[in-house]
C-alpha cells in the first residue's frame, strides 16, 4: 500500500513539473516573440535631398512608432546598396533587402509575364498627376498591384506616387521642336517602351544605368538624359548641362516595393500595422510631392535654359508619342489595357 502511494505521489509530482515547465516554456516563447525586432532594410538610389528619401524617413518614423519599436527601418540612400534599379529590385525580391523604392516598370524585369505595370509609362496618356492617381487607385491600378504580387516572384506594393514628370536635359544642344532631336544620343532608362517612343522622336536612345548618368553626360558618352525633373535637381545634372527640353511625356511613377515573404512572416498584429503604415505612406508622400514638380522646374530654370515648346511643337510630340501606343501595346499586355485606361480617363475628365 505504501509502495503504491509513493508511486502515485511521484507520478503527480512529475506531471506537475511537466505542466509548469510547459507553461513556462510557452510564456518564454511568447515573451521572446513580443520582444523580437523585425528590421526592414530599405534601399533607394536617390540623394538625401530628394523627395524619395523624405518619404522613406516618414515611413520609418511612422512604422517604428506604430509598432512600439518592434519594426525597425534602416535606410540606405544614394546608391549605397545598388547602382541600378534592376539590381536593387532583385535584391528586394530575393530577400537581401526588405524594401526598395523604384520606378514602377522595374518589377517587370522579374518575370517576362509581368507587363501591366508598364501602363503608367505610355507617352501622353496622362495629362496630370491627378489623372495618374485616379487610375492607380481604381480597379485598374489594383489589378496592376495584384499582378505584381502574383507574378513578380517575391515583391508586393501598396501603390505609388509621382514627384515630377519626365523631361530631357541636354549638355550643349538647344532643342525647340521634335526635328531638333534627330540623331542626338540621349540616355534612356532600361525600358523597351521608353526606347520605342524616344526613337519615334528621332532620338538615338542609349540605355545608361541611373547611377552612371552624370558621368555619361560629363564624358560625352551621351548628349543628354531622359529623366524626371526632380532627379535632374537632386543629382545636380544642371552643373554640366545648359538646356532642358520641357516635354512632359509621362509621370515618373514610383512604387515602394516590399519583400513578400518578409511581410507574411510578421506576426498578425504587426502585419496589420505594416499594411496600415504602407498605405498611409503612399498617401502622405503624394501630398508631400504636390509642389515638387513645379519647384524642380524652377530650380532648373535658375541653372539652365528651360525650353518650352510651342503649342504646335508640343502637338507634334504628342502625336508621335501616341502613335507608338498600338506599336508597343504588347509591352503592357495588349491594347485592351490601354483602351480601358483611355475610357476611364475620358469619363474622369467629363466628371471632373
């Protein structure tokens, strides 16, 4: 009897120890999870003076505060992580970094079947930033975001913004009409679409990575560069250039991209905070950039001669640019998407 009682007491003691150990283990795991800091390494190519960096700083401040420090953001601006957009977005896709800010079409390089982001780069499709945002925030824009999430093999986005529009800055050649572009070697982004319509303007487009544009113009490798006005200022291209052709082909549409696996690995409460902060960031930077385009052109005018084309010269540019829509429709996935955006914009302009 005593032996049986002893065995019973030992069994109960062992069960109690196991129970307490189990509870203690769960408590320790939860505590560790709560204390863990998830770090977002964010890279971009622009200088600290550019609106891109200002936006990244806002996102950092907002999400670190909202998460009580459980999410930290380390920002590497000014080509510290990469010297080209394709290199940088590949780093974001493979998880080497968790966030990057780059031009919308760069995600298309991650999968040949991802084409819809190109829709925002068609020349003279949009007439204002407001029109861009109307499309970006519509079902059309959401479908583009969904395509990126599904086909990019690793990145997601919550929408984008534009700080300014594309112009052409020239080292020595003054251009006042489309014919004046003939034969000029102008830097083009690494985009099939950009190359197609710059060629239509009579330009000899030369692909140069963003980080090498200044030296390419300085050394005479190219005669000028096709780039957004705000970047002409932040990179101080005006130091080595005399003219800017104000042609306003399309908005410089930027998307903050995030590594999909990283976001999905966050605890549920932090995922909610992340999503809210990412969406708020887009709205905040849009508001911030409201005057950036105008300020950029004013800065350029103080340092270069900004050439405004006559109405007839601009109409010639628009006709040439729009003539490439059908020729390059396969770039964005087909003419149906271009027609859909055109129809949306027609309604938007009527009801504005």
